[in-house]
């Protein structure tokens, strides 16, 4: 799904007590239950623990392909979980950490889609930085 990890404008639909949106021919349930049918909302699309797509109207602190400073929520055996601004934290696996992450620290992260088609984070941001081609060797800049 090309909306994974992004905010997209969708129309809220309802079946019974459940709200959902249609994207790429798929019915994506909303995490929230206090929506209004036929409203147009910005929805962030992600995969939940059971690998099903979910939508939320919570605004994320990061989107796919972006670099942002984020806070580490917990360090576990499989990696660090990081707060991206929605109810679900995202994993930064050990293999994607330049150095071990500690709970409470704030680091720069890049959001990508892993081999399992889930959102993941990396601190290996060097290859994702974009340079400003107007600078030349010897130029003085403030940063």
C-alpha cells in the first residue's frame, strides 16, 4: 500500500459501530470511535501488531522518508521503541542503531518500511540527508 507511513485525506465511512476508510481497494479501520460518517479527515496509515492496516487521525511527529528528533520510550531485547506521536510506538531494531539507545533519550530517526512491510526507524541517517548544492568548499555557514 502506497499510503503506509503517510497522512492521506480520506472520507470516513461507517458500518455498525465501526469507522473505516477505503484506500487502494482495501477497507482500513480507524483506531478512533468518535468520528463522523462522511467527514473528510487526514489519516495516518500504519500496521498494527497483528500486521493489519490501521488508520488514525492523530498527527504523527514523522512520516515516511523523513528525519525527525524523537524520544525513545523503551529499550528491549529486540531494539528500542520510539514515540512517533500516535498511540503505537515504532521499533528501531538493534541493527538500525548507530549506538545503543537509552530510554528517555531524544535522537534523530529516519522512518522507513522494513522487509515485513511494517514501519520501522533507523538512526543511520547519513544516506538520507539532503545537501544544499548552493554551498561550496570554504563557504561559511551558521548551523
